[in-house]
C-alpha cells in the first residue's frame, strides 16, 4: 500500500509564532511531517510553498515552490496548486491525501479509515473525521467544527453509524484510487464549481480542503461517524496542532454561532445525544436542500 500526501504551506511571516505552544508555522510543519513518516504504509510527502524559506530546511518531503502573485497568495490560491501534480500521480498510489500543515493525521487515524472505508464506500458513504483542540485550562478536548449535537444514525450490518449532517469539513481529505479518479473526472476537481454545505459557500482554501465530500456534491450520500459506547470512535479525532481557535472564538461560546470553524463548544465525548435510527433517504433530503439553497433569495426577500 502507498499514499501520496500533499501539504500547502503558506508562510508569509516565517518567524511569526502562533498557537498555544508559541511555535513558528515551520515548527508545526516539521513536527507533522515527522509524524506522517511513522505511518505504517509507504508514503511520499509533497509540500507546496511560495517562497525560499524551506530551501535550506531538512524535511523528509519533496518541496515544490510555486510562482504566485501576492494577491492570489493572500486569497488562498496556493491551496489549489497541488492539484496538477496530484493528477499526474493518479496511477502511482493506492491512496491520496490533501492535508493542512497543522492537522496531525496519525497512524490511529489511518487504521480507523482503512477499517471502515471499504464497508462504507461500497454504499457510497464517506468515512467522517472530527478535528479537536485542547482547552488548556481544564485539559479537555473540544470539537472545532461540530457546534450542535448529532442524533441520527444508520444501522449498517448491525453497527450504528451516526450521520454528520451539520459540518463535515475537517481541513483535509483522503480517498482511495477509485474515489480519487472519480473526483478527477468530476466538475468539482477544478476551481469553477462552488462547494457549499447549505449554510454558506466555502472560501477558497476551504473549497480545496473539503475535497469531494461537500454536502452539495453528489458522490457521497452522507458522511458517517462510527459509534462506540454512545460516542464517536476515538480514532476519528485528529488534533489541530496550532490550537488557536479555542480562545479565538471564546466570545461566541454561549451563542448560536455558525462559523465553519466552530467555537469549540462541545467536548469530544459529548457530540452524540439521544440517537435515533433513520432510513437512507439522503437523495430526497439533498434534493430538497439543493432547491432551497438555489432559491434562497426568495426566503430572504420575505424576511
């Protein structure tokens, strides 16, 4: 087995320190690459950047410098620069991954994905992940993106899979070769089509990170999270290494704030509640949401 991992590295202020550990972006990148190289399958890492900062750095990765003007760089277009190389590699690897530099995808996450992806993919479901940050005052982990509890599940071969129909954006994506080839042939591979989740359009960088499983795309019927003891499988959680959103959005903690990055309101063991089994009617639900989204100007007109 082998995997191609592509990481965009936007680094306009190389010596600026950020996050609760007060480290440079390069420090997080280096730590993450060292973590990725411990994966149990053969992996090649490609870092896409825009300046010369990495030229003399020792990283177990191939560094690719892109020519990009300052305006496009500030808008986030660097995150799309990896796609031409990924397309060239389409027959060279069994798995393909796009990953932000501070999202710590680890061996337990890989094994979790491998455990469920064949079972769910043959039914056109997407294996979900959840990104977390730590509240350093109480040493508890909180979900970044899920701001309301999930309560619907499907029964698949006697196991509960909870439906993430709130926000399945998780700062990275991973697909097998067949999924990746279908992604390449879709209208969503290019920048032309807008990805959204029926609450808002994603921004430029988020449209790259959401990959092929935004809610308005029609390949995956739904994103599912395996349930264990009324909680998400613990191996679905991935650390946001910078850990800077928990405090950044602290003023919204008691509000119904629906930014896609969330406000870390839920502890990771409190994400599921009052689970109720539902049927597979995702086609009709998605059709209704697409129509509602397309004609949302009507409801705005009367509000």
